[in-house]
């Protein structure tokens, strides 16, 4: 399982180097790696890139073409049930709003309101809004506000007491305090799941898609693209793992390991922060090992990734697989557009040598995948 995760992470880490990483700053490591038989001749390198070494000095390739790998099917498969599930998911996630008249606000309604909040009779910053939509019972507003709106009629104005949580990070001065909000209900509506028909499809605003049958074909195209990407990624991962198992490795260059480790640590730190957990717990949950010893775990992952990179570089050398300057520039411009950046600004943000390595590894992974022999797993 760890091998599979590492193979998948191979691409993810490199993409992060290219798209989000900082310029390499490892000059203190010197230009020669211990055990290297060919140090970089350039004086402006830190020895942390594949170009600084001859990959075959560190890996002896075994068989890497025609490798047999096991997949659930010979090609991506999108079933009618997959299409129906996709359409139903989109339908549930995009309810239609139906106006309500002739009754008061109930839990679950979406109300459009104006309100002004006061503390001790004085309005406070951030406590006033007009035309605000609020779903009653969603917990979007502070305690007491939504319950206080229940029973109001359209056009009615009411004073509602509500208490700020303690602490209240948005404004610590309001923590734990009870405010009075003067609320006016402008309208009431309910969110309902739309009926699946041609009118619903036309309302989605998809170019060239106006009927239910056209929508099903559109959904199948989307799912086929997703399944193809997932299938090709899994196939490449398995082919890469199979090729690695046929290789023999020597001690790998430490500067490359350090670069991989620095990038991996930065990425994992970011992911852990996004999930609200400490990095040690995140690493232990994802890779195993002791949370307190996460640095050693990540170092092992970096060493394994370095081996994979060296193997892929050695295959590229053997098969004359290269990335031209024109190809690299085309991909860089495409990525800059994807991230909404001017090309030159994007160029300054990325590590261009790591970006070239990424493009080369993709070419080699595609080569391994195209030359692999798929056997279909038998259902139990």
C-alpha cells in the first residue's frame, strides 16, 4: 500500500515543486554528492537536480517494457449507473428556489433580510446588512438569531436577541456578548430539488446542452474523461512500481534526497494545516510510523522518491526520451494560464529545473504505461 501511495505522490510532489514551490536554496550542500561518480561541472548548481548526475551510476535497470500489470478492466468503463449517479448528485447540489407567500418563516426556509445589530443601543461595525440571504436552521448566524426569525411574516420587523460565541475570533470585543438585531424579512423561499426534465437541463446553461438526452451524453463525456485520467494514472503507477522492483540501486545522491525531503515536508505541513492537525499526526495517518518521529518517516519517503526519479531518468536516457525547450515553454505557458498568472510572473514563482524534471517524468511514466501488458483482475 505504501508503494502505491508513494508512486501516486511522485507526481503530486513534483507538481507542487513546479506550481507552488520556491526556488531551491541548498547551496550549503555543495556541488558533489557522496558516492557520486560524476559531479556537476557547472559552478551555479547545488547538485540537487537529476541533470547534475548520471542516473545509471545509481541504478541498474531491469526489465521495464512489456511488464504485466493487473487492472480491473482493459480500459476505463463508464456505466449508465455512473451517469445517473452524477446527474442525481448535481441535481441534489443545485436546488431551485421557490418563493413562499401567505405564511410565516419556518425552519428550513431561506429568507432575505435586512438587519442592524446594536450593543447597549449602539450599532457596531459588521452588524448591519441589507438583502442578506439566510437559511433558517443552517447555523450560519450566531446563537439565537435564526430561531428569532421563525414566525416572522414578509415585511415584518422584529428585534431579535442573539449571543456571540466566546471566543469570537472575527471580533474578540464581541466575544460572549448579547446583541439586539432589528430584522426585517423581505421575502421567504424554499429550496427544492428540481424535476429532471428538459426545462431543468436548459436552465443549467451548458452550451449545446438543452435536452435530457444531451445532458446524459454530456455527463458521460465528463465521467469518461475523469475515468480515463484515473485509469491512466493507476496504470502508470503500477507500471512504475513493477519497473522499480526489477532495478538495483546504489546509495542515492543526498542533495536530491534533501530537495525531495524539503518539498515533501513543506507540502505535508500545508496539508496538515488545512485539515487542522499537526504534521506528526498527519504523517502517521498517511504513511504510518510514530507521529513524534515524522521527520524520519518523511526522509525515508524522500529517499524512495529519489530512487524513482533516478530510475525514470535512467529509462529516459536509455530510450532517448527528452523534453525540448519548446515543449517546456508550451507547458509553462499553459500552466501560467491555468493559474491565472502572467507567464513571466509565473516563471519567477516556480523552480524551472524541477518543472523540467516533472515534464520528463510524465513522459517516461506514459512510456512505461503504454508498454505495459494489462491483465484483467478476476472478480471474486
